[in-house]
C-alpha cells in the first residue's frame, strides 16, 4: 500500500490517506470482516457472561458448556481478522493489542469496533 511521507511519520490527523483503489478495496473488505467478527465476539461474550452468572451466582446446574467453546472459537477468528486489518491499515502495536483484547470484556468489543471503524473510514475513505 502506498503512503505519503507524512503518513509514514504518523501525522494523519484529519486527513485521508492516499491509497490505490485496489488497496482501498482490500481495506474495506478487511474492515467488514473485522466488524462482523467484533459483533459476533461481543455477542458470544455476553452469552458466556450470562452463562457464568447463571452457573456461579444463581446456582443453575444444567447450563450448556458449549457456549464457552463457541466463544473461544469465535474469538480466535476475531484475533486473526483483527490482526489482518491492523496490518493492512498499519496500526501501531498498542492500538492493535488494545483492539485484540477488546473481545475479552463485555460490551467493549462493540465500542472499540465503532471507534476503529470510524477511524479507518476517515483515514482511508472506505
């Protein structure tokens, strides 16, 4: 992906980065995949949280154990797709790690997904 010297130094506040149409299309599709998995991860984390509350606080014995497994697999795919997006848009390490960890705290994946989507759309015009 092509960038200007200002973008290489990190000075991108309020400006759209110059990228080719092919790169913009790749970023757009990576962003869509990330968004879908961020919502899926957040949803399954909320379901898992409900399961934990039912099991350990309310004391319900017969809660389905497969919810944790599904969340784990969805989160694993989320990690891969988030890392893919971070490489395409060249996020700094801290932003990447923060976004990767957003799928571990209930409701945070929804908030972080919204912020990252706004930022990528503003930076790349996708």
